[in-house]
C-alpha cells in the first residue's frame, strides 16, 4: 500500500452497472507503478469495455496519466521506473518478454494534452506510421490517409491542402490530425490524455462529437479534469485518488449515485 494513504483499500474494485456485461478490450491486474522510490499506482484492477468511452477522473497527481503510460509502455522511457502486475490486451500480456513494444503501441494509440504534429506536411504526418509499417505504394497510402482524415472529421477541411505544413492548422485541427495519424495504423484502443484542455469551446464541442463517432469502432480511454465533459461523453467512469482506483462503473450511476463518499466529494467539488 502507499505509505501516504494507509486507510485506502486495494484498488480491486468490482465495476458497477452494465460494465459487468460489456466485452473487455483491455484489463489491468494488480498493476502497480513506481518512479524510483515514489509509488504512483497501487494494485489497480480495471477492465475497459470494448467500443465504449471510459473516462478517468481524479485530482491532479492521482495516477491517471501514469496509468495511460503503463498501458502501452511509454513509461519504458523513464529511468528508475518499475511496473508490477499485468496489462492484458486480448490475450497479449503487454509486459511479457516476447511482446514487441512497437506492435503494442500500434494497437494502443495515444493522443496527448497538446497537439504534437510532426514538422511535416499534413499528408506526411498521417503517412508517418504507415511508412513505418512498410507501406510505400502511393495509392494505398493515399487511400488510408484519406480514410484516417475522414474518420477524424478533418478531410473536408484539408483535402485541398495536404502539402501544407501541419502547423498551418488551428489547434483543434491539429488535435484531429494527431488522431488521424493514430487511426491510420488501425489501432484497437485510443487513449486520450486531456485532449481538449487547450481547445476553445467550439472546438471542444466538435471534438466531443468526434469521440462519439470513434467509439462506434474503437475503444476510447479518456483522461479529463472536466467533470461535465466526463458526464457528457463517457459510457463508463473510473475515479482515482492517490494511485488507487476508488470506484468504477456506469457514468450516469457514478455521477448520480456514487457508492464511495470520496467519489461524491470529488465530483461535487469538495476537493480536487
């Protein structure tokens, strides 16, 4: 257990609501994470329903982003980082010795808080991952680029300017471009870490509409500090605090009738 929260139980929370009956795209089992001597996650057990939007909420520093980084092993790049437990994507153990990290990151895409397009054209941003997969034929590239941009609801805005720099796009467009880049390699799961925090209200609304469209084909895992956004867009919500999973279940049930007092205190603004 984390030394700073001895009163917290293990994060083995049975999901409430219809999550129990949903297909599972990704599962963590007894997942713990340390950065050196500091423990960031404490025995998190979580089953992410397939082709649904799951929101991760909780105060800053509670482990939401650290959890995302564990799922496709982005924490591998951090010195003195140690992970215990399991992350299962279907039958694949993410931390097994024979798991190919680049294949894992293709299956689990990541979109960060601020758009991070490459200093390339719009076309070459989306083509980047496809070329890493060995796709070189121009017609196939163009078809998959168009499909990805359409999936990210960006094609109509950029079809006539694919050779322009990605930095010529607005922030909202850049974020959708980054999503298109991730979708081009056909992931199973898309993780989004505060993806709308830098967007204006109009761009945020459009972005949320896009999430609902994507959830018809992909499993989405969304970190957000915006309680209204979590309530609007997600099917399921997980509340985390100080590295522990406190409560997980159907979003409507969690926001209207939370089982844990700590969840109620957070979503009503008593702390966090």
